[in-house]
């Protein structure tokens, strides 16, 4: 086995062995506490530019499902067409896998997609370092390399700080794509979805409800289109890099023709910025399947799936906006809504692939708003 190191920007080193693509890389080191869902996480565009650390120790034991596409051109089981994380770091990689829909091993998939991976790392210690210091840049270096070398399409981005790169621009679609409802449903409404790095299950949740989805690039001026509602998708990086998107959303909010709008994850932050609020970077973010969220003004609490490193500053919301959800761990914002107009958002993932599905009803609420 090839020895590999994870070297954090503060000089801390973790030594393990490579089980993925034999190359070095760099990115922002973040941890996820979910017990399952590594295929979905690796293909989530929100992990673009990041080295993913899994705190659950045993990874790879159920292999990797089919990576093909369905009739709508959406991935069958993944969240996008490729792996977006720069590298994967685990405590114990299981070479043996068993699952009814497994098609290949995790290692084989990582090698095929040229993604480095390390096993044998003390991920508990690593997570404690990240929790105390906050997320930081890091490098995956193979022992066979005399010096650091980058092996990715965007090597020039690896030496920059994570927040200085417009990752949304890199993962967004490049042209307009239309998805039609499932064959037994006639289109109820047409929704424009701004693709900042959308997860496939968001689109699935909409078309299953009879919605025709028009997916547009992150900087596309969707206000020129005829549509019934607006959907702001998730995505990677700092919302400050999406001023073009924020400008188009602001035009939508202020054009006098009130139409429903819903945002998820980065979409929550972009909607808040368009409304006039500010965002900030969390110390180590929320990346898990077990974040407790309370519906503001009620005693209802939901367990949610999350993947974000930035949050909305509640105190900067304009008077006609209010928090919709709040995180019960750190009391950070988990969604906003307008007090009179049909505009709302969630910082967590209601589509929650690979779970939990406690809040998928928010898609039904959005469809109701469409009329």
C-alpha cells in the first residue's frame, strides 16, 4: 500500500494509506458525521473544492450503486454525474462490500474518477482539531512524491483559500435544461431552478409533484422567462461570490409581480442577501444527517440533513422578513420567510438524500404556493 499524508495548513500531519487515485491534491478540510450516504455526499456539488472527512469509522462496506442516468438525464442513485469532493479521508476502508444494488467497490469508483483517498487516519482526532481550530486548508500528499503536485482540472485553485474561489461557477450547468414531470402526470406549473450546484434529488422531488423544471445557470437572467415560481438551489462556497445571482433574485423580489420562491441551503443565503441581509462563515459548518431544527413560533422540531459552511445573520434581516427555522445546537439560522409574500427558504436539505426525510413536506408547501 502507498503511504499517504493529510497535512493541514497549521502543520498538523495525519499518516495513512492511499486507497483511491494515486495522486496529490489540496482543498478545504471538512468533516461529515453521517453514518451512511458516502455516494451521495461525494457527488454533492456542495463539496466542490473540499477534502471530505467521514467521522463514521467504517466506510465502503456497501459499495457503490449504478452511476448511470434515468430517462430525464438525472443520475439513478447519485446527486450529480461525477464526484465533486477533492479527496476522501476515512478511518477504516472496507475492501469487501455487500449490498443489493452495489455495482463496484468504493476504491474502484474513486480510481475511475481520479479522486485521492486515505484510510487509516485517526478521524476522531482530526475532527477534534477541526472543531477547535475551525475548517482549514489541507493537502493530501503521497509518500512517493518528493514534493507536492496537484492532479486536478483546477490545479490553480488548490493553492488559494477556499473562500476566494467561485465554486458555484465551476459546478453550475452551462445551458438551460428542462425536466418534464413523470409520464403519468401533466405539468401543473413551470418552475425556474437556479443551478448553483443543485442536488439531483431536489429536481426529482419537484418533477414527482408534477412540476416542469427549467434549470438555468447560476448567472442566467431568469427574469426574462415566463414561469410560475422560482427555486434557488444549493451549492458550494461563499455566497459573496454569487453577486450576479443575488442581483437577479433582487430583481425578481422587486418587480411587482409576486410569484412563489423557495430556496435550499445556499439558496437560503442568496435569498437573504437579495432581501438585504448579511451572511457569515461558520467555524466548522453543519455536515451531517442529525441536525435538530425548530420551526420558529412552534414547538415542532425536525432532524435534518445538512451540508453548508456559511449561514444567514438573523439580526440583519429587514423588518418584512423573519426567521423560519433555527438550529437547536448553535441557534444559527436555518431558514427565512417573507411576512406577507410567498417566499421562503431552508438552510437544511428537505430532499435529504440519503435521509432523513422528515422535512420533505416543504416541497408540498411550495407546490401549494404555486396555486
